[in-house]
């Protein structure tokens, strides 16, 4: 026999409460972690006067990022 509970003036079986609890316990976190819109670029556009200048800027930025990652790994990050 199923235990019945009085919720909002209606009789609800314990098996329905268990299914609702499990659905909420797994469904809400799943829905919250599905991701959202794609990430936008955090850097401003490069307004270079030539292709060579644009290439130089991009290479410089990549070099700085690599140095930053290397410093974080080695623990030499300045505070």
C-alpha cells in the first residue's frame, strides 16, 4: 500500500513525491550546467594599417599568452 500525503488540498502518493524529488535533484543541475550562448571575444579588434602589422600584433599576443601560462605553471606570477 502507498502512503498518501495531503499537499495543497489533494492526496498525493509517496511514489509521486519520490519521482518529483529525484527529477528535481537531477533535472535542475543538468539544466543549469547545459551552457549558454557562445563566448564573445574579450579582446578588441585589431585595427592594423597592413597585414604585416596585424600578423606582428597577433604573434606578439600569442607570445605574451605563452609566457603568462609558463609563469603561472612555474609559480613566478607577480602579485
